[in-house]
C-alpha cells in the first residue's frame, strides 16, 4: 500500500482550532485569481518583531499584532507510515523527523497570505530546544531548492488560505496553496543568514532573540496548476523575533 505523509504541528503559541487541507481541483484561472487577490502589502513596520521582504519588487511586511498577524513559532514532527491511519505514539517503522517553523500567521480569512521560514528536517525524535540550538546559528545557511535535500535547506515563502469550511464553533478547515523556495532550483545568491542569536535561560523558559536576512527565488508548489514554474524573486528579506520555549 502506498505510504502517506503525515505532518503534525505540536507547538504553537497562538494556533487556532483549524487545519490545512491541500488544494484540490483548482482550475488555472481560479488559481491565478486567488494569488492575485492576496494581500502582499506593507504599510510600514509597527512592531518590535516583524518579517519583511520585497517580492517581485513589491514591499511586503508582517508586524506582530498588526492587522491580525502574529509572529510565531511552531515545532513539528514528520514521518511516513504505510496505510491511511496512524498511531502518533508508534514511530518504530517511521522515518521520524523534527523541525520548526517561523511564521507570520493570520487569523483565517479567504485569500489571506501567511509567511513562513521552515527549518531543515532533523532525523530522529529531538526536544524543540535541541532543534532550535541545532539550526539557530549565526551565519549563512542554505535555502531549500528542488535540488537540495530538506535535511539541509530552509524552505522560505508564503501560503494562501482559501475556501474556509466552518465545521463547528471555533473549528474550521481551509484549503491552501503554496509559493515556496523548495519548488524549484535556487541560484548561488540565495541564502538565509542569522545575524543575531541571543539565548537566555531561566528555570522555566529558554528565550531566543533572533534576527535574520534572506533572499531566494519562489516557485509554484507541487500539485498546483503551475507546478514548478517561477513565481518570482524575494529580496531584502528581514526577520526580527523572539522565541520562548519551556526549559
């Protein structure tokens, strides 16, 4: 039986009661209309923590607490398992991998974009603080491309929520489409550089103050009507955020 890939978001400080579903059956025309309706704008940085960039020459920014956005961190497990069901506690036959996601996340509305930087995937089951220490290192890092293993590269881009499906009070799902660096080949000028990583430890928490800059090419993701085609260039990317995890 064909293996299925399951993704679990285990840590999120402001994660709503919802889940994403891959886009299905979009025509090329509707796919382009959704992308054209996204809110790739910047009205100025209004918070201490933010993500900003130019995408195809257009300024884009996300300030923590502004316009419904939260600059957030999630950890995740990924593993493959045969069949269509899974016991989360049983990973004996799985390719178990962990990582984290730095994200500008919005309360879900149709055609709202959400920016993300996803760490490489580390094989094995490791605590989130160890994963952060492994990848939050000052200096330049590889950006994930279609010719780069996901154990090495950081995947950069945005996803667009659409077709929200309310399933009950406070519970809903939505389809999404992805524009990511991992969808195509990156050139030698692509990079993610952590320029500041400061770590503070108390009895209860570990706090990371981080800053980064980045640039890359963005591509239409697999399963989209324009799979593998270049969406455009991301330049002048900047990230300033704080991560707090339990010690």
